[in-house]
């Protein structure tokens, strides 16, 4: 097993560039090591943080008082089912966007709109990553996990993953499963899935529901994302973020009616059962927080209202949290809606 290092600064391993030291830090290059490290820490009652690309984490300034296991396992296998589908199984430590690029190059359709999302394969089921009309719940058929409660390796079906909007059974019960590998069922096709997102359809010059060559879909998504600072780029300070900091709130009928009274005609997506999903970016801007709004050394992205950034890399977690609280409280005061953070907070709370 890899050596355990003491006092490694976690800011180096998160895209928000915050986070104090880990009491212990180790890299797991094989699934066996990953399972053994977590099992040993659990036996010793030592807290564990499983770390992927650190792109959906806000780690507090005091760091993590336990073992951080960074997942660096590698391997991708493909198995055609003879019926036009290919099951692609990737180890948790594979880079997500490299896997998407490979699928696009190999003529496998189903994840092309998830191009440019940072992080690792093993994290994609955690919050059911999604963008531009796709999310992984549409393609994941199975997740191999180490179940810390039973001490066994198990294969979960998609239904057992409990996928919902930016949510899953893994996020619900965060200390239970370590994701070891994920299987995606993709269609062998030169064409993308039906384009389901208006902005993407407009960029591609097609109607909703049309399909386009895979590489065109990927390029259009990457262009749109770059314009919003949503593709990691060391030269773009707006990308020192954890992506969207708040999820779009989903309001039940009563809450929706209350918001309609405060903000008649506000933008919304209608959901089943009379619920509505409201764009958090609209709420934030209309509560008085424009792009580029600063508090201390933390800033709302100059390109995308939903991303809180650490533009110089010098803001503390405390400064980012202070900005997040100000935005959350301001939206609540103006609209009566509580925004919920999307990144996982470690040693920090809003
Ligand atoms: C610029 C930018 C753009 C983004 N755009 C999007 C977007 O469009 N859509 C979207 O959904 N997200 C987006 N994100 C958020 C983020 O990239 C995704 O959530 C990604 O899946 C996180 O992967 P990661 O490997 O970096 O996870 P980490 O940040 O390392 O971890 C996130 C959580 O998952 C847990 N975890 C990680 N690996 C495992 C594992 N193997 N087993 C168990 N638990 C694990 C961690 O403990 C933590 O709780 C964006 C982030 C940035 C910085």
C-alpha cells in the first residue's frame, strides 16, 4: 500500500484552491489498495475522505482530521452486447472528460453533452453529474462499490443508485459507499443523443430532438462551457471554482405559488406534480448579486452567476463561505427561497 503522508495541504487538490492540511494523505492506485485503505481506517475509527479531482469540494481552512484517500485507479473496458449497445466500464480514477473524448472518438453516443466536466469517473454517480440535457443516470447501468457498512464489494444496479437531479443514494448516505468502477451503456452511433437543451440546439443550429455528429455536439458543448468559465483553464481565473455553487431550487406547488406572488412571471421549468424548478442564477442576479460581485478575495464568476470563485487562488474557505452565505441569505430575504449548495462541504458549513 502507498505511504501515508502527514499534513498535505488540500488546497492543492481542489479546484477552488481552498482547504487546510489532511492529518493523513495517501493515493490508491489499485482497487485492492483503495478498499484496504478505507477498510483499515474504518477498523481504526479514523475519518475518511475519498478524493477524486476535488472539483466538487469546498474544504475548510482547518483541513481534514483523518485520512484522505486520493483515487488514482486506471482502466477502461468495453463490451458490445451485439444489439448496438456497448457497455463501457471505467475505473473510478479515470479522468471523466478523457473518457467522454474517447467515447466520442470511438463512435459511442450517450455522454457527449457531458464534455468538459472536470473530475473523475468515480464521482459521476455521486451527484448524477449533468449538463446540456444529459446526466449520467441516462447511461449508468451499474456501479461497483465497496460497502463500508457490510465490508463487502457489491455491484449496484442503476435503480439502487437512487438517481435524481444532482443527487443519488451515494450523496444521501455519503459515508457508506466507495465507488470503485462505473458501467455506462452507450449506443454505437456516429450521432449524438437527441439534443434536449435549447441553448445547445441554438448553437448547433438544430431543433430540439434532432441529432448531430458526436464530435460537433462535443465541440459545441465545450465552446458554450468555455464562454461561462466552466472548463478548467489555468489561464482563466473564473474557472477556480467548484462549478455551480447552488443547485436550481425545485419548489412544491405552495412554495411555487408564494414565489409567483413575489416575482410574477419569473423564469421556471415546469416539473411533474405541479412542482417548478427555478434558475438559481436568476434568483441570485435579481436579489442584487451580479456577475463579478466580490466579498473579500472571493468573487462571483464574471461569466456565470452560479459559480463562486477564488480568482487569485488566495481566498480562504472562510471567505468563500462568507460570500455563499451572503448570496443565500440575500436570495431568501428577497424571494423566500433557500438555495442549497451543490459542492460537498468538508470541515465547513454554510
Ligand atoms: C469548472 C467546473 C465546472 C463544472 N461543471 C459541472 C457540470 O456541468 N455538471 C455537474 O454535474 N458538475 C459540474 N462540476 C462539478 C464537478 O466537476 C462534478 O461534480 C464532478 O463529478 C466531481 O468530480 P471530482 O472527481 O472532482 O469529485 P471530488 O470533488 O473529488 O469529490 C466530490 C464528492 O464525491 C466523493 N467522491 C469522489 N470520488 C469518490 C469515490 N470514488 N467513491 C465515493 N465517493 C467519492 C467525494 O468524497 C466528495 O464527497 C463542475 C466543476 C467545476 C470546477
